[in-house]
């Protein structure tokens, strides 16, 4: 079987992880593209048999290279991805997809015209935990969906060119978009700056959906503890997902509250609380980034766009990020519906 040649551009913090995981796939051959000479030396030392180049344009001219993986700063995503797509290459982009909605839309358009795969590295969607939650929701076990609450916090790492929304929020925005097949109606966000006066280090985002579902996202660089937690409330059951937990990441609570249906008791003061068992489902093993890499290669082989993290999904995440930042700036709700 002939291996698929891919060019991984950027051998920094995330690029190193991408190279490591793609290298585990038997049907892939990697070429690393990096301009920093110190990083090139590190790559050659760790992967002596792997080709390393500093010429991106020349790499795109190589017909045998079928796909490009971008692990570069957000501001470079659009120009580099556009070049690759126009050269007929399949493209995987590190999150977030682009710096603007218009850029994301243009990349999607080019990918369709060239009939190539365009995908975003929303790694958390490929965790066993998120996949299990997706199955639980689709089974109807938790009933009608009410809310999605998440907090993603730690101390640092503050970015020099963007706020905490661009850095941390894409994870939870991509998760809620993947889990709930619903259309976003509006976004409202508030943020604060404490360390510097340029970029927000702490932000609260509220996403309202047309069906009434509400998502609350809290992202922060200023927390003394690391937190990666999601709560999902349904009419029948509730789910807690704690990614920091080494085991028992998901807990399903058979808990809820109902109002007495009899007219004489149907008041806000007569709730019926339900408390049942707590189920801790068994999760599969395997690194999420490896699963993501394998999925990207599978999409290329099958000639189809990803139904998990395709370009349209990346566009939705960018739309929410842009709307959240606009809301912070203007101090009002931002409508994101098409009509």
C-alpha cells in the first residue's frame, strides 16, 4: 500500500505532537516544514530519516505531497491554507481555523472547488469522553437538553497577540457545536483585563440556541487551579465531564427536578426532586490527537469532508469567537443567525 505523503508545517509546541502522532500511522509519510533553524535541528535529531525543509512554496509544488497540516500562528492560517488548497492539497488546520469569518468562508469555498478535504484540529472532539457523551445524548437517555456549562481555566499562558477567548474558548465551542445539532441564535460575553490593558484574561460567554438551549462558557488565564469541566443538564439525567480526572472522567447523574402536574400543586413552591444512581461509563483508551490524525487520513482516502471537524464546523467556532469579542467590545448581545 502506497503511503500518503503529508507536509506538517510548524514544529513548535503543537507541531511536535502532530508529527509524533501522524508518525504512528502506518500509511503516512511525513515531511516537516520549519523555518527556525534550532527547531529544524531538533526535528532532525529526533527523526533522522524524516525529510525536513524550510521552503513552504517548494513543498507545495511537490506532486507526491497530498496533504498539508498547519501548526502555525492563527494569523498565518488563512494565507498558508489558501496556498495549499489552491495547489490541490488536502488541509488540516490547528484551531481556531482563521482570524475572521470571511477567511473561513473563502477556504471552505476553495476546498469545494478543488474537491479536497478541509479539516480543523479540534482535538477534544476525538476524545473517548466526548464521543461517549455524544452517544448518550443521541440515545435520548438524558431527555430534553436544557443547558451546557463549562469552565476551562488555568494560570497562564498569557498570549502576546490575542485574548483568552481565542486561546481557550475554541475547545468548548467546538464541543458544544458537535454535541448539539442546533442553530445558534445569539452570543453575549463579558470580559476583564487585570494583568494588562490590551487583552482579556477572563471571559464569560453565553450562547443561546433557537431551541432554547443555553451554553455558558467560562475561560480564564487567572485561575490558581486547572479546571476542565463540563456539565450538561437534561430533563431526565445530567452529565458531568471532568477532563482533569485521571479516571472516571464522565459521571451520569440520575437526578432532576419536576413540577407537580396537578393544578392545585402546580406552583413554584412544589417541586419534586429526583435522586437516583450515578453511572460511571467505561471509556476506551487511545490518544485523541492520534484519533484525529487517523480520521483526517481516512477522510482523504474516502474522499469526503469530516462530519466531526470539517470546515463548516471550524467556521461555526470562528463565528462564535468573533461574536463574543464583538459583544465584549460593544457590551450587548450579538445576533449570529442567518436571517
